[in-house]
């Protein structure tokens, strides 16, 4: 989704004096590496390739206490690994065991074998992979259920898992919640048209108008162009992409510069999944009944996956427990722009639901 935006932003960053940039990156990476150390006797810090769906896929498991609840992330993009944010979400690992998985086509999984080694790239294959990862994590950590933490494009897979396999998941937590409805919703489109109109960007406005509000019939190129304009026309989102997303990628001690470049290619490689989802997924038709606690924590000013569609869907959800919360001063990537606020929601909303379910057993 953000490959073109990141490429443009990174070009601007890399235009800075090379020596100064290299020193800054080295200092930041060293500081982040120190922050990421887990030394306690109850902690876990494991990462490596696991055979999932016939290919090697990267799985990271980190936490200060193995007895804590397990969060399994389903990242977005498509093709955008969450691994670069490890230093930003370090505080989460005090209270949860955090499992980060680079899906096929993303992150270190993509970097290992490139585009020719990713196999089938479909929503159905991603869902099947996610189930294998879930079973791997359950066996490795000795737990019956894990908490699904899905973000952005990953919420398409996350919702399917939560609907179909409540026996495996203790709760669903969606952030940057994406509601795909067969092309009916115009919220993001109309807001983009309004921003471009107010900015006097006539050429971009004409292009967006010509493509129309229904993205279910669009090509991968059109889908990417709309996302680029959506990000570039909103100052808060663009600032987040530059500082939080690109900044995390460039200073992460877990990524080499080669892997940063590979991550951009991964997002381009996975772009066809966007039109595939908009053309085939209708969340309401797939179901609004969930047999597990259901949470949505959304950036209050998200222009990519706006609040209104997420709230409308949430209001129709039937679940044993459900809560919706806004994260102020945040657009997309709300959990990574304000990780401490997101952790507070996990601790005050999700953890009590997990405890209640445990007591009921």
C-alpha cells in the first residue's frame, strides 16, 4: 500500500549527507538494540524461519514472561512487516508475549527467496498460513488460545480467523480496522475528493474522480495510486509514514539496509492482493457474529481506514464482549504512533476480558 510513498520519502531522507545519516542510523540502532534486550529468567526472545504453507516464513516470539497472554499479530500492507516497530512496542512485551510473523510476500520471508519463492499469493492462502502459524505458536508456548491482533489489510484475514476459529483465539483486536464491503462505502473516497478539492490539486482530483468510488473493479496500479494520494493529501498520515514507518525501518536493529530495500519491493509484490480483496470480500456477508471478545481500537483521524465504516460494522457485531475506542492525535498506524496509549487499551479492555474468560472456565 505504501511502497510508492515510502520510496519517495526514503529518497528525500537518503539525500542527506551520507556520513551524517550513517552515524545517526548507527547510534539509533545501537540504542534500540539495547532497549530490545530480554534477560529475565522467564523471558523469551526467539526468531527464525518456520516451515509454513510449504515455504520458510519468519516468526519472532518475544516477551518478558512466558506466563503472559500471547498476542499474534497479523500485519497489514499488504506485504508490510511489523518487525521494524519492535523498539516502539517494547513496553507491550512486559505484559504480553508478542508474536510477529512476516507473511509470505513480506519482510524477511520475502527477502529469503524473493518473488519466485513465495508460492501462491491469495487471501485463502494467507488465512491457511495464519492457521498454521497459530498452531505452531500454541504448541511452542503451550497455550490453548492466543489473542489475534490484526492491523490494516491484515484485518481481512483477522476477521476471517476470528469468525471461523473461535476455539483457537481468546479475543480479536483490530486496529486500522479495514471494512471491505464490496465497494459500497464511499467514506474514504469522498474525504479524499474533499482534500484534493480544497488543496486545488486538479490533476489528482480528475484522476480520482475518473477511477470512481468503487475500488472493487480497480487494478493493482490504480489501488496503489489511490493509496498514495490518500497518504500524501493528509499531513498527519504523511508525517506518520515518514517518522514512524520509514523512521522505524531505517533505525531498526533487526533490519539491514538491504532488507529495508527488500521490504519496499515486498509491498509492490503484494499490491495485487488489494484489488483481490476489494473484489471478493464483503465483511457483512461473511458475518457479524463472533463467538469471542471483539475489540476495535482506531486512530481518530484515520483517512485510509476511516472511523465511520469501522464503527458501523462494530455496531452490527454480536460478541460476548465488545468495545470500540478511538486513539486521539492518530491516523493510520495508530498503535505504532502511540504505542503506550494502545497498550493502555490492551490492559484496561482486553486483559479483563481474558481474565473473565479464564475465571469462567
